């Protein structure tokens, strides 16, 4: 049985690599939810007043594959999940989503594939402490930052933000200064092209 599981994992990773070889574009996916927009986006984003969650992935056979670290989902003992677009935006209080595109060269594609595979083989947990560390705990934007950094540390170089926290956040996180990666950090790179965006009306009764 253990051998069978190993074969399935290897097959899926090999298929993943072939998919990306056929498509040299990667995509950033963001969504905004009504519950989080007034504190995550408002208090911690650089300029984007809506986005509260982020994932990274690619497109194959007209379907997006979105890798994101989830706060409330665990699949196969990991918080790193792969979703299609319908699932990614299929949350009750969604306000908006956007999709951004960038084309990679061959070397970048290979490093991108290697980085995704590396994390797929780990048991990732959501980092509720929001600490930038070299471990298996990530929050959503930290994960995407790490993938891009491993793809090309020069092209996607970004210096984490240091922010003095108010009393509420300082008590919740146990420190006065937060060093973090904002959800909208990638928007500082002019070469990402926004290819889709949609807003929704939130039902106040939900």
C-alpha cells in the first residue's frame, strides 16, 4: 500500500511538470471576502483596498490550478491545497477576485516547478503567528512570496514590510512589530498583467 501511494504521488508530480512545460505563464489569484476586508486589506495591504487572500498557479486545458495555503481547510494533512477557480472563489462572503499573469523563461519555469513540488511533498500548516521563518508554516502571501522568490530571487525580489502594531494586533500576535508579506506585495512588480477581475454583491443576510 505504501508503494502504491508513492507511485500515485510520483505520477501526479510528473504530470504537474509536463503541464507547466506546455504553458510558460504563471498566474497570481486574489480574492476579497467581506469578513476580512476591513482589517487585512485595510490595515496591512500596501495599496490594494480589497484583496485578503492569494494563491499562485498555472492554466492547463483551459482550467486554472491554484495553489494556496488555507486558513480553514486541510487536505491530505496539509494546508497547501490545489483548487480550480470556481472553488477558490466559492466562498459565501466573496466581494471580488482578480487574476494576474506573467510569462516565464525556461529556467524560471523549471525553478517554479521545483518549488511547487517541494512544498507539495511537505505537510504545510497555516502560520497563525504570521512569522517569516524557514519552516513548514506559512500564511497565504508568505507562501506565494516564497514560490516567486525560488523562481527568480532577483526578478521577484521583495523586502518584507515592518509595521508597528496597534494594541489589538500586538496582543493578538504577542509582539509590537510585525515583519510580513502583504497580500498585494506582487503588485509592486509592474510586469504582472491583470487579465481578469470581477466584483460581487454580498448578501447581508448571510
